[in-house]
C-alpha cells in the first residue's frame, strides 16, 4: 500500500502524507477486507467442515439425544469466536501494516519514519476507525453465519461436507464484497450527514 500510494504522491511532492494516507486506506478498507478473506479461508472453511462432519456422523444427533441444544453448545461458541477473532485480527493486522509501511517507506522509498508516523493522526480520523471496526464486525458475522449454517445443515456424507465447504467459501467471499460496498456507501452517507447537518 505504501509503495502504490507513494507513486501517486511523488508526482505532487506530497510524500509527507504517505503514512496518513496508507494507514487510512488500510484501516477503512484494505485491512478489514484482507483479514476477512484470510479468516474465511482458514477458520470459516474449518468451521464448516467440522460442523459438517459432526452432522453426517450423527454426533449432533447424539448431543440432541442427551438433552442438550447443539446450537448452544456447538454453533454459538464458534460464532462468537469468529466475530471476536475478526476484530482482534484487525488490530494486529493494522499494527503490522503501519509498522511494515513505515519500514518500507524508510528503506525503499526514502521517506523519513518520523514524517511517516507524524501524519497518521492528521488523516486517520474517528470515522476511519469507526469504518474499520464496523466492517470487521460485519465481516466476522458474515463468516460465522455462513460457515456455521453450511456446516450445521450438511447432508449426504463426506461428499456433502466437501460440497458445503466449497459453497460456504464462495458465498462468504461474495457476501463480504457486497457488504463492503454497502457499508462504504452507508458510512460515507452517514459521515456526510453528520458533517453537513449536525456540524460534527
């Protein structure tokens, strides 16, 4: 991100804003989106396969026969874990991205690290943070909902598990992209409303 933005800023002599712009873009869009893709590929697929295997081997039916609710004991903890891990991964990913961007800017682009870091608070606003947090939360809910539903409703044995894992992966990625578009528009409209009408 730092390299791509630097190519644009160099033409205008505005390299001092590199840190703020790359951090803002990463926080608002690239960070939550990439983390969601990684999370859906690793954790989402694993959750679907695990619940699907439990379903086709009658483990879920056995839990139900013992008088316990499989949604409460199997699905809800996984759902919550995916949503929380999405937010925690966003925090870790952003710290890594900002640190990596500062390192690349200093070593490869000739931008002073102090200048890179100093301009981050001037461009990264509360709206940037709200956008990143909202997207990570929504993406986490999407990953958890699709993977848990697909795994829990698996039928047709081992082949059904494989089909549901593939379907869950595709549905999750497409839904995340649509949600990213919708959230960007909605938060942008909310930001304009708060700025123009409420004067925030």
